[in-house]
C-alpha cells in the first residue's frame, strides 16, 4: 500500500500541485488576519507586517529589526532574552520546512512565480545570469543581512536616527506590494518628513520598480538577493526537510540545472555530497521533477520519503508538458 | 576404476592424456596434427587405448580442447585451451608451489594466463594475429640452420660469446634473415642464442600485461628447449617452473576437468 | 537468365540470378546480389537460427532487416532523408524541419574494404565502412537518396571523413562540438552551434522549424525513448528475458526505420517480455554470466563479437555504446515549452549526459559503467575497440582500472570488421566466459 | 518656546492672587503638560502622551489643573479642593484629590493597558447661577511589548453616568492604540448629561495656535470638528511628530432652579472640558505622486535597458575581446 502511495506522489504533476499549494499559503498569510489566524511574529517567510489587518503572521525580519534597535543597555540585559526567544521561535518554524518556506509559502515568491507564468504565456524567453554575474551577485544577500543586523543596533546605540528603523523593510518590495493585496496603498509613498525617511522610501520605491521588471524576465529575481535566504542557509544543516542526491545514479545530464529557477550549478555538477542544499535554493523541488534517473534526487522529512525522482514520473510530466502549453 | 581422457588438438601436435580417478597419469601420447584433425585425433586415441588394453566405452568422460576442439564429436564437452592450460599447470606445478602466471608458447600462438590459487583464470593475454615468436618460428629456424629441433637447446648452451641481437622474429622473414647472418660468417650458436633472447623478450613483454609477480610456469612444446628457458629466466630475472612433460599440460588440464565434470554429473544425477 | 551458386566462408550457399536486362544502364547488379546483401543475410541467418527461442515480436525486426539490408527495399520513398554521422546530431530538429534523420554508420565489411582506399591502413573500420557505403555505387537504396550529411565533428576520423564525403559530391554540414563539456562556456558554445544548425536546416529541408513542429518532434522521440527505457529496465531481470544480440538488432533498426513503427514494435516486444518475466522464462542458460558490452559501437551486420559472446554461453544484459544505449537513454527535459527553451533543452540533452570518449575527461562514463554494473548485476565487461579507434583504446586503461577496483573482470578486445580473427576471438571469449562461470559457481 | 514661558508665568502669578475659590465662570481643564522645566525633564513621551517612568518601567501619569481657554498659555491653578473621580480600564471607580503641593496636580499609576479616565467636578453659585464645571481627562497606556492582542475590548470610551455633564471623544472605525488624531481628521464628541445625550450644547474647539470653532450638538448630542491644518514649516524643518494640543469645551445653560449648599439658584450653567493632542497629517509629508513616479521610473528604465540589451545581443555576440 505504501509503495502505491509513494509511486502516486512521485509521478504527480508537481507544477499543478505547487500552484495550488502556493495559492493556499498565499491566502493564509496575506488574508489570514481576516479569519483571526495569527501564526505569531516569527515566521521565516515574507508574510509582511505592514499588511495591517490581513496578515496571518508577521515576517520575523520586522520584529528582529525592532528588537535589535532597542539599544545596548536593554539588548544585552535580561530584556535581551526576548530577542533570543523570538529567534528560537523563528528557528523552530524554519526547521519544519527548511527552505521550502521560500519555494512554497513566501507570498513575495508566489507573486514572482505568477509574474513568470504571465511571461511564459506571452512566450518571452527568460533571462539568466552569466557565471561571473552569478558569482558576484551571490554576495549581495549576505551584505543585506549584515546591514539588516547592524543598522538597527546602530539605531539603538544612537549612531543612526530612529527614522532608519527597520531598514531592510524600508527597501523590501514586500512592504510596498503585499499590502496592495489588502487594498492598503499607503506604503507606495515617499516620506518627506526627514532626509533619512525620504532616502529610504525612495530606495523602497526604486526597488519595487526594479522588482517588477526583474521578476518579469528573471525567474525568482528577488530571492537571489533576499537576506532571509541567507539567514535560512546558516540554519539549514539540521533542518528536518532535507534535499538529498545519490551521486552514483547521476548521469550529469544537467536537467536539474536547466530547470532550476535559481540557476544553481552545484546540483548538477556535485556527485559526491549527499546533502546538496545550496544557499540560493528555494526548495521548489522542480529539479526532482525534472530528474530522469530513478531515486537520484530526493527530499525527505526526518528520513521519511516525501518526493523522489522516478523515470515514470519524469516521463509523465514531460508528456503532460508537451501536450499542454 | 573409471578413466578420463583429455584431448588437446593443437595446431601442430595432438596431445592426449589418460588419467584414472586418482588423477595420476596412466599414459600420454603426442602425435603430429597433420591435415585431417578429426581422423588423426580419433586414431591416436584408439591407439593409446589399445596400448593400455582399454575399450573406448570404458572412458567415463572425454574433454577436447585446443583449436580443433569443436571438431571432435566423440568428446563429451569442449573447453577452451586457456582454461584447460590453467588447470593443467596448477596440477603439474603443484609440487613447486602455488602457480601465479602461466606462459604457454604453442605452435601458432603465445599465451600468458594469470590464475588465482583455485586455478580460476583472472586475466589472460594472447598475441594478436601474428605468429611471430612462436613454435613455428623455432621450427623454421632449425630447418634453415639444418639442425634438429631438440639440438637448439645444446647450441644455445655451449655459446661462449654474447648472443647476436636479432630484431625481427617474423616467421616469414626468418629465413632470409638467418641466411644473411650465416653469410656474414656468424656462428650457428650466436644466431640460435639471439633468436632465443628475442623470443624471450617478446614473450615476457606480453606476460607483463597480466602481471608477473609470484611463481611463473612455462609450458608448451618450446619449453623443452633448454636454451629458450635459460633466456626466459635471464630476461625475467627469476627461476621459471618447467614441468617434466611441458607439451601435455593442456591435455592434462582437460582430463582433470573431465574428471571434475564427471563428478558434477554424478552429484546432480 | 543463368544461375550462379555462391558459397560463403561460413559454409552458407545462395543461388543467384544474374540479371543482364538492358534497362539498368551501367550494368548495376540488383542490390540483393551484392556482397553487402550476402554478408547481411549470413549474419541475419546466424542471429535468427543459431539461437533457439527468439521472442515472437522480434520477427518485425528480422523482416525489416531482410527487407532493407538483404533485399534493398527502402522504408522511405518520398521523404527528405538527412544523413547523420553520429548520435550527437539532434534528430528532433531534423524531424521538426520536415526531414528524416538516417544514421550513416555502417557495419558492412564489404563497405569497409571499399572505404579502405580513402583511409590509412590502421584506421577505424566504422568510418571506413561509412565512406565505402557512401562512395559505393550499388549501396543500400536509401543511401542513394541522401543528399546532405550532418557531421558533428566528434572523433578525429569522423571529422576528417566529413571532408572526404564532401569530395564525393554530398554537401556536408559540420556542427561544432566543444571538446570539453563540463564548463558553462562549453554549454553555451554548443547551444550556439545548435541554434545555427536549426536555422540552416531551412536550406537543407526547405521548411522552417516552428514551435508546433518541434513539440511534435520531441513528442515522437520521447515516445520512442520511453519504449526503450522500458526495455532497458526489463533487461535488469534475473533470469534475463532477452538476449543482447536482439537488443542490438532493435537499436540498430532505429538508424533507418520509421520512428512510429519502431516505437510500436518495441512496445509490443515489451509486453511479450513482461509476459516472459512473469513466467520466469530465461532467454539464456542457467548460470550464464551477465555481460556488459561497451566500447566501439556494434552495428549490424558487424555483430560478430556480441553474437560470439552469446553463442559461447554468455548473455549481454546491458550495453553502453553509442549505437544503442547512449543514443536512446537520455530524454529531453523542457521547463517552458517555448522555442528558445525547447531548443536549449535539446542542446543540453545531447551534450551534458553524453559519455562519448571524445570528451576530454571520462569520469561520467566511469560512473555510468559502475552504476550499470550494479543495477544489472553484471559479472563481466567486454570492452570492444576497433583497431585504429584511438579514443576508445586510450580509455581502455582507465576504465579497466576502475572496473577492476570494483571487482568486475574486463575482457579487452581489439578487432575490426574482418572475419579473419574469428578463431582467436572465439578462444579468448570462451576462456573469459568460462572464467566468469567458474567464479560464479564458486561464489 | 521661551516667550510662551513668560506669558505662562504672568497668568500663573495672576492665578496666585485668587485664593483657592475658583471664579465660577472660568474654564478649568486637566493637562499633562508640566508647568516648570524641571518637571518637563522628568517626563517621557508615550503612546498616551507624557508620562513618568516609575519602578520597573511602570508608567505614572501626572495631570495639572489649568484655567483658561488657550491649550498652551492657560495658567496653572495653585490649590483646589475639588473632588476627583478616577476610573481605571477595568471600570473600577475610586476617589482622588489634588495633591496641592505647589500646583494642583494629581498622579496615578497605569499598570494595565487601556484608557484611564479622571473627572473633576466643581460646583459654584455666582449671582444666582449654579456653575457646574467638569474637567475630564482620558489618558491611554500602551506598550508594544505587551503585544497587540485584544485591542477591540479596551479601545472603547468609558461612559460615566454620574457625571453632571460629560464629553466623550468617539472612536473612529479601525482605531488602535497607535492611531493618532491628525490634521484633516474628523473628531466627533458626544455630550451627555447624567448619561443621556444633550442636544443643543455649545461645543467650542480651541487649538494651540488660537483657532477656535463653536458648534451646537445635534439631537443625539453629537458634534464633529474637522481638525485644522496649521503647521506650515519650511519642508526641511518639518517634524512629523510635532504634537499640538487642542481643548474641547462644551457649555449648556439649563433653566431648572434649586438650592445648592444653602444658596438658591435660578439657572444652571454646565461646562465640561477635555484636552487632547493632534499631529500633522501623513498627507503633509507623504506623497503618493512621488512614490508612483519613482516606481514607474525604475520600472521603465530597467524595462527598456533589458529590451535593448536583448535586441543588441541578437545582432552581435559579445565575445571577450582583448586590447
């Protein structure tokens, strides 16, 4: 019986499954508030706090930046424990789905996938980075993470003015775009009340403009620069959901690399490591759906089978793709 | 008492060995192959049986090997000469220790076989299409020097000076080369020794491909030639095991295999 | 009309009617009287009759060879035939452009001798045979219809052969293949040459590749590869359900047969093999050693070595050469079904997983061989190299070392199309099979 | 800032002269702005206006009784013996009195979240008219650390039926503890007498800069003012947290007569005051136009760059060229 379920899952149409799950989680995180759903304020995904009453939970980056901005006195005193417990909740939430939070739950990611679907309908080919660009742009998310941690601390210790509060949120496209889905346009403004506010909100709007063009031509454009994915990667080793590869079965056909939204080369080239999760990976599992080798790529949750590459599944998906669009 | 026969139909000579179920050799026979493989082999077999006054049907199991193995309808089974040679060498070389590598120079080919302790062939190499450096080459040399095949060894041994470097061991050109050397006034001993050394060098190079660690065993007709054995040992740098009757090792192996096949049949029957 | 009795080396007789009707202008003998036909017929007979229980659905393939190789009646009549020199030429693009790809690698010893005049003595017999076939007047009928030959400049001898073919009057399209395949540059380089090829296909076949025609083409080859992949998995069974020589016949038929008929025939065969699997029917003797055949491709009628292996008691359960596994194994993956992604998907499919020894490092091939020997429970590997085939013989040492470390014995065979080393080969193959049997008995 | 300080000192002195009896006709209201600088230093801003930090972060609210109609310059009353009614968010009513140290002030702790109400009622009879003047103050206590859980239950105002006259600021639809009254908002009050809506009351709204407007309450005792926009600094000196005070004074004369503390009166003059703050409206410093302009600018520029890059790439292939 277990095998029949397993073969059913392995040959499922991942594209359709992922579309519906993303939609469901999008509604949960962006409109959950109306149904009094509150998953707390330490979610490892972009359920944006600025989406006033619709949000189903708060993206952890917002409270993190608030707490870090409290100033060294209280931050390193007993009150600092609150920051640690907040981080602990974030880690527990994260351990459950590892980086699949980005691939399935993140509303901003889902928006980008919808924009990609639009581009696909219009038949415009997607863009991709050259290897040099990839290597250089890869570092941006770590820089953003460092800034996101040290600027609030700077605010707390008086180096920066309070107008710099939650610096990353000011330039994050999530702040401006996700509230639009609950009719709140207030974030699309430039705040002239102070020079800092003016600069930060201008940056925010610039990034929003870039976000639309970027995600129209490059799949998952923003996820490549997102500090949350950098933060995720540091905790991804002990997470429960693991992406595994059996190098002996790999024929290095490079299919996983060609379908990968994030253009990760290691997944196709690395035949030695078992745990091949990379920092850019969003665990959308498209690589597993595109792998023609039996049991080469698999994702399991605490050792239990979740999804595994199979020949029949692969052939079925390719036939379906060939007939559909 | 059951009897088992191993018939090795080689390119130049047919070798037959008869053993009983205690695996010691009752009698063996070597006759030239001639043109009709099958007829000569059968006649030789009957002649040998007659000498030890046995009837054909008293033979429990007969295995044929060698080039003509498929033509001998009377045999119960046919086995490639490489496998037979391996078993034969292990059997014949038993008192010298565990054999690792077998070098067999036959009439038309040179074989190097590597076996493990149970006699299973783990690796082997054969000369490609060309018959250079084989028994045929020695026959032609003897004929050109107008001496007997068996005397080659003595000529080699009573050589005083250094052997003559002979570069080609090609059977076709052997004649013209030897006549040329004789014309230059070189002695027969020099030529024979030179030929032995070039054959040895060529055979050892072939054997290197299967590995030459451990005990090396040398059989086949040319193994009777003392001179060739000496040059082989010199080239190899260590002693080589030579059986008392090197020509019949493969046939012996075939007869032992016949005995084992007979035992298998008894068990499964 | 007088009659002529012909006897071949393996003791096979054939009555020949010598037609001297005036119609054929320069006295061209009908194809079925040429040496190629005789050679093909004798090999086909040997494959059909020397083995007791061939699967019933193999008759489609035997009749196909009888029709095309022995009687010279082509499968295609009006279609635009595009000759391809190697597995690296993307068939989907040719189908999409309205053409029909036919693989020109030939296995005829007669063509090999004809080709000898163009090539040095010690060179690859396959390339010599291809040259002989293309230059020979009385060659396979559909070969005369070939006007364009696509050569992906893979190994040196095929690349130079392209130039010789051009002198024969065919127009040759050379595709540029990178000598390394791991780097990103190599991938883009190959994608660019595939783009150039798909554009210039318009001149070759006369019609442009459109999105729908490409999608249909990919669907066609995907169906064929799906059938092959099923056959591939069925061969993992113990006891073996099918002999290796039959699989070579099937995959060699893919060279020239219509793809739809070929796929239907393979699917029918799969059902029969599925049935055999249930009955635990064994196509080979009880303790037949399971052999993996790799190295230079075995192409009909030069199935000398595979047939010899199976005649002396082995069974070829898997093969890793470009006339069969490497040609049909890897399927095309497309993420977004628009033109650019499909063409790039095709390019990647032909370059990235390819284990051809022309690429500089061959660790993919090592891993694939080790993985296959585990999956197919292989007892021994037969590594065939054509004398003069420099890429395969260069890899012999590294591949043998890797396989020996895994405890898998390897038989290295260097031969060519001529039948004169049959004696020596049969001894070596028999000895190898016996050593595997002994090892298997002891295990 | 210091000019106002002097004017405040003058009115303070004036106040000193009058003993603790209050001229009845004056307007008395409670304000959390401290009279002196030293006190001002101890104060800290919080969501509910100025507070003092007690032990372990407990907020302490101090209110001073002031007299006059100007939210900035009204003088501070020295002593006052009027009784005070204090209601905490759990609606527990208790009595309080002014501490009358050097000013009439009162201080109370604010442990829980929510609104704390304070009522000062003062009754005076002057030439036959009973002046009932009530000074009301509604202080909010909220700290984000306590989370923003059940805002709905604590946000609604407190209706104090016993108050002779009461003025209640109505809550807007999606008001939370973080909402602020900003210029241009509509602030509506309900005037109640002994808990019942009082139509026809004269309600006067006075802002710090002297803007005043008087309206009459409708049949349900409701009156609504649109807060004035009166903050026009140079754009670079703009302070988005500029707090300006307002004072709402409701007066009503009723004809009923009676006696109070032995004296007879022929009419009653009710007066109730409530102070509060308002801030510059977000629309003063946030501009949608600029936001959308910059967003579109980024969108079009990057769009065109990609379009031309792709067109150019078709023509020539960018090889690595040296030199």
